[in-house]
């Protein structure tokens, strides 16, 4: 019997399995809150290419990251909450296995282009015990790479104009007058266009739109002596150039590529945007909505329902299990995974959306992170947020978390989650800090 006919002509995607092992591009913006995309209601920036990606795929309204880059990137690449594998800011345990390792070991070609920053983050005079520690890009599971900040932090150079890029084992030179994000895009396009029958997985942790806020190639000042001179007025140019360069890459990919666009945390606190007619101050570094709520757009032509908006909660640790499920890659052997696959939602099915998101957040140790005094742990859903110090907020009505409230039933429900993770190790403090000594 013809199986397709017996099943009533259902496609493989409708049956819950991908039609084939897809090519995958995961894009991670740097310091970009959801208020910066016009498809989310931004009135400050024009992002037509990302808006088109949303119109042709899915837009998630409740996607969340950690408040700073390294915590989010650890969760994204490993599928685990930070308390399970955190060592220090800008440091990844060299024994940690990433989605790069998984995809390469399971028959994919792998590449990364953009920001690395997981080895030797501290300058020489600060916390020297972390000097030369972390995971090198050469060992992170990628066949090919072109990255900024691969070595000691004082050698990182510029990520924008006149960039410093470490590519496939060599430090690129003579890049004066060039722009980092353009070079990363060129590198990725060369990678995906190679004549190789194997599917590919590419991770693009963008340099944009992190400070310093400097001119882009579309800014007149880029051609003069002030190419690297920062000014907040250039942030708008950076957002719109990010949209442009992403559009350039997406337009040249095979049409059935699985494309995901996410961000590592909210916008810098010095930036205020207009969102749906209201001012929206950036919240990078804060555990509030402004620091953690980020855009998530997914397009997989022939699989994702075009133009669909989802209100399901999505966390940064959900990406690894989702990508592995889409590619048919097993995740056994990784230890406890905290991520929840949202592949069913991408296939137009209800799935099993997570009822809450848990956060264990502490960027210490690390240069410029010494002002933190304690680990912040919280759990939240679409309406409520409970911290482990007892503060409860109705964050949907009070997004800046200005006034704690009381609701015994909500408190009991969310406290059960905090207690569950405390028993698994989520109560730990960073070694060597005052909080850990208590």
C-alpha cells in the first residue's frame, strides 16, 4: 500500500517529522530588544527585511533571553540553565559540548561567523585565575569560523570599522576600511554555497547592535576620520544596517532553509525607542522585561505557517533541543537539558508550550561585573514573576517591576518551581563572592 495515500496525503511535517534534514541558519543579534523591530511595533527603526521574514514565517511575542550576552549564549549553545555550567563571564568550560559539536558529529557541515568571546575575557590585571581559560573557537564544534574576540580581550580590536577577525586559524590583516558584519556575511555566504551534498548548520552571532555605537557603511561619517568615534545617534543606523545585511544573506539562501532570528538580551540602557506610541527605555543588564524580552522570528518555507504569531513562552535554552529535533539529532549524553523543543509550533501544531521560564542569573566573576552582589533567581509566566528573595510582581501590568504585590495562589505555584531547581543545584552562589561565603 502507498503509505502517503494511506495517510491521506499528509506531509512529513504534518506528521511531526521534518521532510528532510534542513539547512539551518541561526542568527543572534547583540543587545537588541524586541522594541527595535517594526514588526513588533517599533516606530523608531525601519526593518523591512526582518519584517518580511516575520510575514513569511512566525513571530513569537514572548521570547526571552538572559539580561547579558554570555549567560544567554551559554544557554543557547548548550540547552542548559546557567547554574548547571556557569564558570565566569566570557568563559565556557572547554569540556562543554555545544550545538556545533552535535551537528558536526551527526553529518552536518558547521560554521560560525561573528562574536565569540568565550575565552580569556578578563584583562591581565583582573582576576588572573581566569586568564587564558575558556573554550577556544577552534575546539567549539565548527568546521569553519570567522570570529571577533577569539583571543585575549585586550587584543580583540574593533568588531565594526577596520575589524579584527580570526578566521580558520589565521588572524586576518589589512582590513582597514572594511566593516566586520559585511565580512561575516560574506564568509557565511561562501560557506553555504560550497558544492557539498551534506546539509549545513550556520550560527551567526552578529556583532550588531552592541556598543560602541559607531557609523556603518551607510553612514556618511564612515568614510572619514570618525569611523570609530561613538555616538548614540548612530544606534538607529546600526539597527537598520543589521536589517540590511541580514536581508542580503537571507535572500541568497536556499528557499527551504530553516532561519531563526533571536537576540541575546535587551537594548542598551542609554537608548530609548518608540514602541506602539510609547517611549521604551532599553534594559540591558536588568532582569525586567526591557532587559530580557527579545525578538524571535522563524521562517521555514513549507513548514512554518506564514504570518502566524505565537504567544508561547520561548527561552534561550529551548533552541538546542528545537534545532536537534528539526535535524533528527539525538541529545542523549548531554546530561540534564532544560530546553523545551518548540518544533511542533514551527510545524503548525500546538506542541507542549512551557508554562513558565526559570532564570538563574549572575555574570560574576568577570571584568566590570564586580558590582553584582548576589545571584538573581526568578521564575515567571505571561503575567507574574517571583524572585527567590520573595518579591512578586504582576509584570504584565508593571513591566518595570516598580511595586511588589501579593497573590498567595500565584506565589505558591511559582515557588514550587524555584524550590524544584534549588534542589537540583540552582541555589548555588558563585564561588569566592560575598554571597557564597554566607
